[in-house]
C-alpha cells in the first residue's frame, strides 16, 4: 500500500470519509467544509480525564513527550489550544512528514526528531496494527492504550 501523504491528500481523504459516511446530505461540499473547519478548533475536542496530570508527571520524571498522528496541519492549532498539552515537545503530523502510519518512514521520522535511538522511544497508541505493531516493526517500543491512562 502507498502510505505517502501530504496536506492535499489528507484534505481529500477527509472529504472521502465525510462523503461516504454522510451520503444523504443535500450539500456535501458545504457539509464537508463545515466539518473540516469545525475539527480544526480545539473546542471540538476533549482530552481524557487525567491527561494533564499524566503528562505533567511524565515530564517531571524527565521524559521527552511527543504526539505523532495521522492528521494534517490543523492538529497544530488543536494542540496549542490545550494547556494540558504544553509538556509535549514534539509534534509529528503525517501530512508534514510525508507518510502515514503504519509506514516505516513515519516512525523513522519520529526517531530522527527525538534525536535518540529507536529502542529508547515508547510509542503509545490506540491501534494494535497501525500504532503498536508498526512502531515495534520500526524498532520502537509499542504500547496499546484502550481508553484511559491512569497514574498508579
């Protein structure tokens, strides 16, 4: 499969998802633009309870935190809108990297940006194949999160 991507491809991918999901909409183009713009705003999203505390604790322990996502440049505005995400130092977005997960090139970009060895990185994701297995195949550690992370 071709995992290459860019802003234009991501825009079209989201258009296809909306069009195939909402087939009976009278104005598909208008509906897509409204949804696309809506999900560019931090107010359209919410963080799992405890996220701020978890990220603060991990950063306090000296860990370098990042977000690596199959998304587009809208993610920059979303992330900057959450004070809880301030401990996050790296933001890897597939449309900027040029490859989507599970491409090895996506995970290689994470290693380069983190400026460390792949086995020193723990990639935590919610998809067993695209996140965990792909990270492990690229030499990173991988962990699956189901729906909530809690500090012990």
